[in-house]
DNA sequence: TGCTGGCACTCGTCTGTCTGGAGTGCCAAG
DNA sequence: CTTGGCACTCCAGACAGACGAGTGCCAGCA
């Protein structure tokens, strides 16, 4: 009974603090929320909550502020994800449906997420690893220089130049093209790499005159490298940095580390990477994260991808003092719509 | 004679103010710089300079601060571009030489520029318009779906999918490929577009059975669109946003508009676009720019590109109170090295 | 004519003090 | 277990005064 009210008090504190950005006192609390008790009672509850580490006071005679632990409890047990309004849903759908290609989807998602949450949005480009090879094309630009184009089911296209040591005949090129195509097409990336390696005849084996073993090996090497290229895995889109200005001046939070982190994509990837691989929205609050400097920021992230294969992440980074239910709803909604679009495309 | 000293005073004021970020008074000025006159004399000069609008005082009994007009005079007549040290030059060369492709060159340039100047760096990706077509490839993914790959002399590769209304035979594909290749290869973008249009037989003309006129038209349309695609012209890399934190808290400058501008690439392009097309470094100071909100920021930019064809811009955005000689030197140096690399690649 | 030293004046910044008010903790009573 | 009352704490803002950096101006000097 009292326990229940205490949690209600904690919820009220979090909500008020997020809304007003100021420490919330017992009197204001009973006025704004309809808890049917007196300020004195609330004070007792507050003392208990502080004892347990859920809230704290900046100085002796100030109101209370939630701690990381308090937010954690709030997120886990006290809040329900706000459903998006129909209008919002439609807006999301409209904006994302207008995208013309994969890059555009990512760009739009980032903007949208930043606008919806008024936080800094981060969207990871879909990873290669789960996608399949749709097509491989080999083109001779000159007799000793090939262009290899790799087209993946996600819509990503990678191209590489390959310089050969000797000239390649048209017949050898055709042969090479069919061998590579047969080995890789339709396979998922991981399998395609091994299949390609198998397609290279072992050195010393009797050579079909049509096969230019060295050219084949060079092309296969290039393809395998392109497939395992982690640069593409690390690609990120970041948006809404101007939202930082809002929360920078409101309190003594130092924006610099966050601003620096936004340029260090490795750090952002690590932050996003902690997100659950299934469809759930993950929340990482303040000190829970791996970076000391970002202890006053939270990360709300989730995975996305076609057919529930979450093969990339997206999310937002913001102050620990944020509207978690609303933010989580936005992140979840955007992730769902993007997944749907990738599914259709 | 006095005129000369006045300019020396202005120069000293600018240098001191940039270094200390505080209004500079007559006494401190004669102490720090070896002008062989008394503070009183300097005061007279200051009064004159203020009369002419080159400096101003924040309040009655404070030191002087340069105005935009003062910075302008300083940049145009009083400063010499600091030469880079050998070590710096070598560092630039080393970092940029490590780049593996065009994107990487741009990425590295942005980082480098941000580090060197400790400002926000902006680098425009090379424009298509001046580059030539190195190769066009047409690949049939399915009988009704083509992949068109456009390779440009700058190293940029654009690819587009084309859906056909009817199936395309192998012979028609070969024919299409050679027609398109013959028309476009080696031409600069602008000419290639018209050459391609000419390659489409006028409707109603007697048809060679091999020519699939509609497919050809579709492919040509796609190529022309890709060539004139302004999305690629608008691509920008931005870096060093964390440097904003430095100058944000130092004075009452509002960082928000700048932070917003950094996400609006259109605005950045416009700012960069004002840069001179030749090799010179352009400086735009405070109110001289087109945006009211950015009146306390300056832009230092220049063009770059292979063989002095400046076909893209790069530069930095920072507070009007900045080290112009040093910044200009860095911008110029980076532009030169990037140009050289593009020249070699 | 131009430089210089001196002097009075302005005004922002810093420091210390004071006060009002919001908020707390505790206690005794219901 | 809740409530009203009360003493206490401490921040925020206002106010005043001292300080000092810097200025403008003037008279004297080269």
C-alpha cells in the first residue's frame, strides 16, 4: 500500500522533473498530481526513496531529482510506452515512403527521429553480413583493369577496381564472369566468401587454357575483401546535433564530450551496439554506459531490418533527463517503419 | 606616418584580441607589442580608428574590439599568410596520402582541416560537372531489369537500376551497350548528356531490328539524370563540430544557429559557394555573409581540384574572432595537397 | 604639428551582506 | 500511518561599496 504510493511518488517526480527541468518539491508534487495525501506524507516517502537511492537532492534545502537508479526503475516498471498518434504514424509513413534508395531511407530516418524526439539521432547503415548476393558483374575497363561490381539484396552496391598483371582475353573474361557469378549469386555474404574461395582452382592443378587463374584469384580476393569490409559496417548517419544546444544551456551538463563522441563513430557504434538484437527497445541510462564522460546522457536504441532480422541499429542519444516513454515510442515506431520499407524494397 | 602607426595599432588589437579573447586596452597594447609610443598616443589612434569604424568598445570604459570592418582591413592589408612549418606540411601529406579512395580523401581532409584550424571544417565532394566519363557499363540483372554503372574520371561511380517494359535480347543489350559507350566515353559530363540524347533514334525513324529504342531511351534518360543529379553535387562532409564548444562558452555567441546550419547542407553550400573559383582563399567576415543568424561567424574557403580546375570547395566556419592568417594558411595548404592527390589519382 | 604625462571620470566586476522563499526534517497529535 | 506545525537550511537575487581598468581631454613640450 505505502509501497505503491511511493512508486507513484517516484513516477511523479520523474515526470515533473523531465517536464520542468527543476528539482521537484513535496508541495508542488501533491498540487500537480492528484495524490490524495499531504505534502508531509510525500516528504516521508521521499526520504525513503532517497534512502534507497532512487532520488537525491542537489543541496540540503532543494527539491528532489531522480538518480540513474530512479530512472531505471521508472523505465522498467513505472512507464508505459506512449502509443503514437494516428497523425504521427501517418507522418512517419509519408516521410519514409518518399525515399528513393537505401541511403535516402537512412538519411530520412535520421532526420525524422531527430525531429520526433528532439534529441540527437543515430542510424546505422544496414550491415552487409546478413544480406545475400544479388549479382556480381565483372567489366573490363582496359585489358588489364577490371571493374568488379557487387550488388546485394539490401540494395547496397560495392565496386572495386582490380589491376591485372597480364592481359585478359574476352573468353577468359566470360569464363571468369560465369564462375564468379555461379559461385556467389544467391548466397548470403558469409557463405559467398567461402564459395568464392572454392571456385579458385588450387595452384598446381591442371589448367584449363580458358581459365586465367591469377585474374580469377585477384577478383575473388577483391570480392571477399569487399564483403568483409568493415568500413561499410561502420557507416553511421547522425542528425539533430542542434538539439544539443537546447539541453546544453539548461544545466551545467558539458556538451563537449557528447559533441566529440558524435564525430567518433566508433564510440557511437559501441553505444548502439549494446542494444538488444531482438525487436525490443533498449535503454541505457547515465553511468550504465561504458563511457565516463557520457555519464549524464542516456541512449535509447533498437535494432531494425527486414523480416525481423535486426541487422542494424538505430536510436537516439540525449540527456538522462528525457521523456523516456515518448522517446521509446518514437524509436520503436521509426524502427518498425524502416524495417517494413526494407522488407518491401 | 601616423597613418602607418594606426594600422599597426589595429593589427596589434586584432592579434591581441584573437589571442586573449578580451577587449584590449591601450596600456596592455604598448606593453605587449613594441610600438615605441606611449599609451596616450595609442589612445588617440584608437579614437581615430573607432571614428572610422574599425574598432568599437563594448561599454564606455572597456578596451577595444575589432569590428567586422576592422577584421576585413586586417585580412586584406595587414596580415601575411603564415607559412606552414615543414613538419605540418609533412603531416598533411602523410595523412592524405594514406587515403584509399575518393570518399576517404574527403573524410581525411575534413578531419585534418578541423584539427589544424580547431574550427568546424566543411569539404564539398568533387562536382560531377567537370569530370569526364571513363566508362559506362550496362548489365542485365534480369531480362527486364538493367543495372547501369557510370564511372567518372574523378573516381566517382554512380549506379542506377532501369526497369524495362519488355524483355531485352542479348543482341539488343550488346548493341545498346556499344551505342551508349561510344556516345559517352571520354566526354565531359555536359557533352556526354547531349551526345547520349543524339544516340537515341528519333521516334518514327526506320528501326534496325536490333535496336530496342525504348530500352535505349530509358537507359539514356537514366544516365542523363544521373549525370545531372544535384544530390551528388550537394554532398558535403562536415567535421570538428566539437570545436564549437570551445567558442560557445567563451562569449555570449549563440552556437545554435551555426549548429543548425551545419545540418542544413544547402546553407553550407551557399556559404562555400561564395568562395572564389580560382586558387585564392576567400574570407567572409560576419555580416558580409547572407545569413543574419551567422553574423558572428566567418567563413574561410577556397576551391580545389585537379590541375587547378577548382571544381569543389573546402573551408572552415568559425567565430569572427579567429586567427585568420593561420586559418587561411591551413585551408590553402589542405586544398593544395588534396588537389595534388586528385591529380595523381 | 604631433607626442606625452597627468588627471578626472566612467563603468563593469568583484565582494560581502542581507532577505525572502522554497523546501526539508522532525515531532507530537489524531 | 497520516497530518499539521515549526524550526532550520540554504539557494537566489538584490543591493551597496570598493576596486581597477580604461577612457577622454588638456596642457606642456619637442
